[in-house]
């Protein structure tokens, strides 16, 4: 994982709707919750995605945009979003470039899954926290909410 207080690496990726997303597009506009997950439609990833969905308005009210990243294709992301009614961005990292920049590949990218990591990136583009839990989604999401509160207080 990348260290807290470092500048988040910029990236460009295809969103599930076919548009291109760049992290730099959000600089000075929105905090970012950038979460890496292993695979669309897997049980734990689906639970995680739905928890972000269920708290989406909460994140928006705290000036956060959510971006999910996995190696799945944009078409697979589109289907995953539709089935689970996900209101946030899912970007495709089929070439594993984003995962490599954020140091979340497994064994140098040889496995077909990324580590389950969530980065909080503030409006200046600085990493404020990094959370890593592979299976304990409840704890992972609790730490995500705690970090959101800390960032909100920091920005006031």
C-alpha cells in the first residue's frame, strides 16, 4: 500500500459508462474514496459494493466521490452496477496499471485479483488513509466511516 500523506498517483481509466475518468479531474473539487476490490459478483465484493451504495448519500454529503477499481472489463462493471443499483463509478483496470501505481497487486500482478484496499484522497490529492481488510468487510467499512469523519473535521 502507499503511505499516508503522499500524493496519490494520477490515473486514467474507462468508467462503466464508457467515459474516461482521471483522478486529476477531482483535484480541488472533491475528496475521493478509491476502493480496490477483487471481482464483480463475488460474494464479499458484492457485499462491499452494496455497503458503499447504501451509504452513498452519506459520502456525497461529506463531499466525497466514490470510485471502485477492479480488473473486470467495463461491460462487466456495467452489468454489476445495474444488478446492484450502484450509483458511483466503477473503473476497469484490465492492464493492472492503477493497481501497480497504488501497490495493491498480489505477487507483482501475477494473480488475477487485487488486494481489498480503500484509499482516502483529499481535495488536494493527498492520501489521508489506507485501509486493508481482505475478508472482514464490517470492520473495513467501519474504518472507512471513521476516516470520513476525520477528513470532514480536518476540512472544516
